[in-house]
């Protein structure tokens, strides 16, 4: 069946009937299904190559988030300062993302718009990350704060050079509605491999058989992560080709068109216009809001799980608590692989929006179960919520990239421009601003509970209760609001198909006119 031949599945008919009963009408997920044409499919090796970028992306994000606890437990820094160290560099990172997206969208080179930056950014990010954790001993809290702050800002600049073009590249690899979800499913699957390892970072750094101190463990762990970033991060740049790129323009040709200052003014004006136009896209804003809520609700309390397990379930035993936190994290990461398969399959049957409802709803059940299953008398129960919580981020990052690629097509129909880099960068710009606020708030929340590292296992009963409430119910609440935010997302499969047909007609007419 061709890419333009509609077919309704049994599941789609059921969903359409359910929507009709609710009176949703034209906002229903979709009424027809279109098979993927052979020419729109991405070969599995190319999907793997793109997924390697996800592994690096997730490894770096998980590493810096999981290792930063050493600043508190290993060096004794105030948790509020540690939270600021997680937040402030991400604000700078978030501001550079849209600029990098614009640069990538408008780059003219013989190697394409994305690949040169992916290659250079992976190498720079790996080197800088390894250097960031070479923390000298015996210095003041102020010294560690500024050392890590400046180093993190430089690291995130290199990280942006890699990640922003890599994200944009994924949006353009296929024009097909469902193949985009399959691509994002594969890249999310490979990216989750990083989370099989990262829950054990604290245990690795704390293992006294390997390293005398947590700080020494962080030094060597960072070196290994840096080498892995370089070796794997360059693969998408080497093995993938771009569908859209500008022809290279020589310096002489550019000089004929405008002066250097004229080019700067033009680029600044175009950047500002593109930034504003992107933020006016209502479907895009809905996706940003949903991701902001699901992801940053999780990030805000990401460190609370460690503290609750260590100081509530295991009475302050850091080594045993880190071990069980590793078990829980690994189980969650392993479960995410199954979640990705299921959500990818479900999305091609009932649509992307309904699949989002399912994945986020199941994760809410998992968060609520933390209140019951984190029990000192039955420590193994803490593993039970992990597979359910995995539905949240597993479904989110399988579906959001695919849905943004659909938004990019709608934007091209309206603006006559391909701006994958701008959409991808602003999407992560919004997420990272929220992440910065979430990380900062997380540190202050921990202080507000009354937690003190000096008390070890003697934390007050009130502190333990407050930590447990934050750990379980903050992400539960934000996930529920995210479902409400995505309820009116308008781009169905049928709408995406119509947009694609019109774009192909327009491009064909333009090519014929140019010829």
C-alpha cells in the first residue's frame, strides 16, 4: 500500500468511536492510517548511527546529574549551592541553544548543515567533561563553587555544539509520520543504554576497594565518560547524510552580496524573526509545556530518591542505599526498553497523542506507589515502582521528537522555511530553563525539609516525611498537568499527511520553475 493510501485499523476505529462519544470531533487522534512507503524508510544501521548520538546525549546528562551529589557528600558543600551549580550553567546553555539552532539551519558547507558541528562538538564535550571533575582537594567551598561553575558553563557550550545539530538532524531524516516515531523509538532505545550504567555512578565513586575517596572516584569516572563521548559521539556525523542542505557559498560570492556588518545585521534580524515565529506555533508550545512538566517534575526530585532510600529505607547507610538505588535505576532503565517498543507500536495504532496519555498515566501510578513501597521493613519493594515510572520518560522522548518533526512540516507550509535547528533548540531551551529552575528548587527543597548531612541516619521524622512527599507527589502532579496540556494538540496523522502532500507539490513546482 502506498504512503498516500488510507487504512483504518480496529484500534483506530475504537479510539474514533470513543472520541465521538466524548464530543471531541475534529480533534480526534486520526481517522485514517497511511502505510510507510519504502523510500521513506530509514535503514536500521542508519537508525543505529543516529541512536548513538542519543547514547552520548543521555550519558552526559545522566552523568553530570548523578555525579554532582559528590559535591555535597564528598566535599561537604551546601545542598543549595549544589542546586545552583546544576541550575546556573544550564541557563547559559539554554540561551546558546537557539543561537546554535539558527547557525546550524543556515550553515553552508560541503559537509552539510549539521554534521561538522556534531563531529567537533562531541570531541570538545568529551575533553572538557573529563577536565571538569579534576577537583583539587583541600580548597574552600567558594573555590569549588566557582571552579565547577565556570567549568560547567564551558562544558555546556561544547555540549550545545554537539546536541543541537544532532537533534535537528533527526527531524529531517524521513518525511513519514510513522517512520519518525520508529526512528525516535530506536534512538530512545539506544539512549536508554546510558541509564543502565548511570544509576551505578554513585556506587562506583563510593567503592572504597577501587578509590580512597568519592572525589578520586569522580575524577577517573569522568575520564572514562569523556573518552566514550568522543568515540561514540562522532558516529552520526560520519555515517548519516542530510536530506536538506544549502549549497556552499564562496567568500567572494558573499562579498558581492553584502558587507560583513550588513551580514551581521541581517543574521540578527533573521534570528530574532525566526525565534519569534517559532514561539507563536501553538502546537509546538503545547509539546514544550508537556515536556517541561513531565521531565522537569522528575528532575526537580531526582536527587530525593537517593536521599529517601539512604536515610529512610536504610537509616543512613550510604553504601547499602547507593546499592539499592542502583538496582532500582537499572530496573527502571531496563523496563524503559520494553516501554519504547510498546509506545512505538501503540502510537502507530492509536496515534501519538493517545499514546502519550497512556505512558504518562502509567508513570503517575508508579510515582504514587513510592509512598507505599519505600518501606524500611521491606526494602525490595522499592523496586516495584521503577518499571511503571519508566513509562513517563520512555514514552515522552519516543513521542516528542516525532511530534516536533510534524510541527516543522506545518511551519514550512506556513513560512516556506525549513527550521529543524530552531525548533529543536527552542524545545530544549524551554526544557533546560525549566531544568535549571528545577535543579535550583530541588536544592532549596532539600534544605526546606530540614535535611543535614552531618546528622547522617539521625534525620528527624518530619524531614523524612517531607522528603517522601516531594519524591512521590511532585512528579505525580506535574505529569497530570502535562496530560491536560496535550489534550488539544491538533496535528493528527491525517493532518500531517495533508501537509506533506502539499509540501511535496510545492517543492516539485519550485524545482520545475528553477529548471
